[in-house]
C-alpha cells in the first residue's frame, strides 16, 4: 500500500507545489506506515525526475505518451488513476493548483476514494479528519471520510516544503490513453505573463486605490521584481482597469496564502481580507493609522506609500548588493 503523489510540472520542470505535495505525502506515508510513490505524466527529463527522491519518493512512475505531452484534464486524471492502481495507493495527494483541482475529483470517482480538497493538515484517526479553510477563509472546517483512504489536494503554502532524501527508483509505466478522454482538448495556450504565478508565489506585493493611478505602479513592479514576488491588487483597482483582473485578490477574486503578503495603500475591507488572511506574514503600508488592515497585520508601517516604497526598494537593493 502506498501514498501516491501527483508531481505536477510546468514544461518539464517541477515547482514548489509538487515539492509541497511530496512533503505532505512523505509525512502522511510515515504516519500511516505506507510507502511514498510519485507519478509524473508527460515529458520530463531523467535528471528532473531524479529530484523527486530528494523529497522522499521511493518509486516514481513516469507515464509518457505523445497524447499526454500537454495537460488534458480527463486524460491526466485517467493516467493518475491508473498509476494509483499500479501503486496500490490508499491515498492520492495532489497540489491544490488549477490542474490539481481539475483532476482530483475525477481521480476520486475513478478510484472510489473520498475527496478532501484544500487541506492543510494530515488526516487523523480512522475517518481521516483534516482541517481546511471554508467560506472565503472565514472558518476552518474539520472534514472526514468514510473510506479508508482519500484523494487529497494540499492547499498551497499551507504545509511547507522539506527535503527527505531517499534512494528512489524511476520506472516507465506503460499506459495508452483512451480516445474518450480527449473529447475536450486545449486548442492553444497563450501565456499573458512570465511573472511569478500569484497562487504559487512565496511573496506577493499588492496595492490598492491608495496608489492614486496606474502610472504609479512602477514602484510596485520594481519591488516585486527585486523580491521575486507576484503582484496583486484590490478589486476597485482591477474594476477601473489600473491593473489586470487576474491580479484581483479577495472574496470575489483569487485567494492567496503566500509566506509574505505586502499590502500597499489597501484599506483592508473584509472582502479583501477574505482572500489574503491565511497568508503567513502580512505587512501593511498605509498612511491612515486607523485603516482596518492594521488589525490583520503582523507588521505595519503608517506612512505615505510614495515615500515608504522607494525607501524600501533602496534598502532591498542595498541589502542585495551587500
Ligand atoms: C460583494 C463585494 C465583494 C467584494 N470583493 C472584493 C474583493 O474580492 N477584493 C477586494 O479587494 N475588494 C472587494 N470588494 C470591495 C471592498 O469592499 C473594498 O471596497 C475594497 O477592497 C477597497 O479597495 P482599496 O482598499 O484599494 O481602496 P480604499 O478603500 O479606497 O482604500 C485605499 C487605502 O489607501 C490608503 N492610502 C491612500 N493614500 C495613501 C498613500 N499615499 N500611502 C499609503 N496609503 C494610502 C487609504 O488610507 C486607504 O486605507 C468587494 C465588495 C463587495 C460589496
């Protein structure tokens, strides 16, 4: 019996979500006395596959087929379910990414396992009780299963990444995808940005109406570039097209939980907090000391963003140059 982790890759490279799912899978396997396996679907080099053993995968099943070189929901779900059968998986663990979320329910149906999504803790007890945030981060729910195992998606940045090196093996798993799994296929994908993805970022620099206009975002972009961060914004800023809609975070936008969320000129309305309050560290820059965001902040700077941010940029540059 095993824990099987779907090691998601982007263009043949594993990123943090895959390593975080493996770290979770490692601890789950240890707690339940199971082996840790990984499954990789698509084109990935032997060197890259070898990295998974550093995170505890004792066996990696590589499924490669010309029809699987691009992510197709139904086909990837069937491939992972096949690997789950081959590995005798009691648990299938996936990152809570767009792709992970898309295939997890299908895998649950195919394997007959219950689905636990957006999870941040290991399953406990016979009913696999886990914690997950619900109602736009307003509550924490404990959810369990009636099945002995489960398909679990791990909330990004909620569990952490740790190396647990083993001497793992990599084998090709022969699998021919079924034609029926290609009823719906992506025709083309146009990347609209090469920036760090907002949902996967360790650090997010976000700004709101306090910046007065789109022409003032240069300093936000510069700070984000220096910190290797993603950029985000409040809803009104996206509504008036100062920033693109895919940067809008909050109750009606994207929900993020980075290690560090820097909020500049954002008041901290409840609807904004709903999307960011599970960030590990929140830093607020606002000229109004009574802004509600300060109540949710770990660190706060009461000051004018047009003075604070250029000074912060100078300090980061000085630190990097040191
Ligand atoms: C149903 C519903 C859903 C919503 N969903 C979302 C959502 O998903 N996400 C979201 O963000 N909002 C959402 N909203 C809107 C939300 O209620 C707030 O109106 C919005 O978050 C406010 O955006 P803001 O903080 O950028 O602007 P403001 O409220 O105008 O705040 C600007 C802040 O900038 C500060 N400031 C001004 N000048 C400076 C300066 N020079 N330096 C430093 N600070 C300065 C001010 O003190 C102020 O605190 C929703 C609202 C509703 C009704």
